[in-house]
C-alpha cells in the first residue's frame, strides 16, 4: 500500500505526518482519523472530530496539484479556522 506524507498548516503551525492507504481519498480519511491532535495548537479533540466529519462526508476530496506528480491538496474548516492540507505519495 502506498505511503502518503501529509503537510498541514493550521493557525500558523505546520505539522507533518504519514499514513498508508490505497488511494488519495482513503489516505485523507485515514490521516484525519489517525492524526494526533495533542501537538496541534488550537485543534483539540473536538476539532479533530470536526476534521474527521469533514473528510468522511467528502466536503474536501483531494485535488491533484497541477504540474507535479503524486501530489494533492485539500482543506477543511475546523473550529471556524481554515486548515490547508497538502500531501504527496512518498517512495520509500
């Protein structure tokens, strides 16, 4: 299964994590479920639950980034703040 590296920007902080999934869409959903919210300033448990709901309901399906391969972006509105998410299918 491919490895995806996620780079999330939220409230002025940048956070990087990885997940394995079969498709970009399933990777975004798995990432949201597995995200450790503790180091993410201002997110908290309620924010993580909001993020999971956002991803699971397809409000922000990944969009390929033009001009580069195996790279997608998506976003979410969490606690009324914008969350920008970029991710790359990573070779090991």
